[in-house]
C-alpha cells in the first residue's frame, strides 16, 4: 500500500477594501455610517431576480422592488440607532444614495485576480 502525501494548502492574501466611515450631518447632529457593505445587502439584491425579456412596466416594477429591498437592509444594518431615532423616512433615499456612492455599491467589479 502506498501512503498518499497530504495536499499542500496555499494561502492567498486578500487586502481588505479601505473605506472609512462617512459622517452625515442631519438635523442638529452628525451621524457616522460604516464604510463596510454588509453581505445581506447583496443577498437582498440577489433575491429579486431580474425578469427575462420584460416589458417596460415589469422592468420598472422589478427595479422598484430591488430598491425597496436594498434601502430596507440599509436601514436595518447600516443606520445607527441614534440616527434612526431622528431620521425622517422621506430622507432615507438621499442618505442611502450618499452612503452607497461612498462605499461603491453598484460599481462593476473588474476581474483582477
């Protein structure tokens, strides 16, 4: 019987994205949102599958559903409790847009391996 050699495991270094937190001045306070994108936001996006060959109305409905799911997860996972206490839901889309631009949410990723 021959003894098999253990397979060597090669470690690869992954550099973390360095996105600092972002400060949001709102009402009479300043609130800090993290620079990290929670994986659950991507899950919310993936759960709303894009319809095949959609007409314009179906496409708009799908985009609206994805937007609502993303903002919902953003509010749940990113917005600090003290900010939730004062944030008017009329303003949440604007806050989400500022944060998502800061963290690069929705930017296409290059295939740099």
